[in-house]
C-alpha cells in the first residue's frame, strides 16, 4: 500500500458525492484544507501548490477517498 504525504479535505464546508466532482474542483484550482497531522494541518491549498504530486482527498462526509 502506497503512503501519500498529504491528505486533503474540501474547504469552506464543501462536500462531494462523487470522485468526478472532486476531480473537477481540484482541476479548477478550488481550495482544499490540509488534514494531515503536522505543521501545515488546517492550511488551505490547491492543485497549483502540488506541482503534479499525488494527493489523497477525502469526500462524501469524509468516508471515501480519491487519489489525484
């Protein structure tokens, strides 16, 4: 199982019902919040901050994940 350096959750109270909706907003540059324990926990971020690196995003009331 691969480990990812960061887990993100939707920002500003957004939630998604599908992977396609998560991907659409990620590709559109919308903000997500870092939910990985560490100094950046809670910081807002977007696709442009990750320069092609993979991230794990939780959605559907944080019960599902997608790797982008």
